[in-house]
């Protein structure tokens, strides 16, 4: 009877040890899964950060390009204004020249008239 009792106790103890061992294994697996999930989440967040960084850089490049376009546009407008001014100046000079020619022709005509009358 004592032997049977001891056998029973031993079996009970083995059973408890196995149960404890299985619980530990289960807990270990759970911890491993949590760790994997954290890793995945961090990887995803890093990817997002990289994407955001890239978007930001692209926007900055775009803004720089727009600034460059604006600057060139302004330069072009300034050149056009300068050329217009020069053209107007040229026209005025041309007009003055024409007036002078006409004046000189008139002078010559008068001179000739005076000579003919003499």
C-alpha cells in the first residue's frame, strides 16, 4: 500500500512538473511573439519615417525648383523691360534724327530760294 501511494505521489509530481514545463514553454512562446510584433511594428515605423523624409526632401527640391523658376522669370521680365526701354530710346533718337534731316532740308531749301532771288 505504501508503495502504491509513493507511486501515485511520483506520478502526480511528474504530472505537475510537466504542466509547469508546458506553462513555461507557452509563456516563452508568448514573449517571443510579443517581441516579433514589436520588431515588425518598429520596422513599419522606420519605413514610414523614411517615406516621410523622402517626401519632405522631394517637396523641398520642388520648392527650390519653383524658386529658381521664379528667379529666372524675374530676370527675364527685367531683361524685357530693359530692352523695351532701349527700343523706346532708339525710336526717340531716330525721330530726332528725322526731325534734324527735315530741318536741314528746309534750311537748304530756304538757302536756295534766297540765292535764286539774288
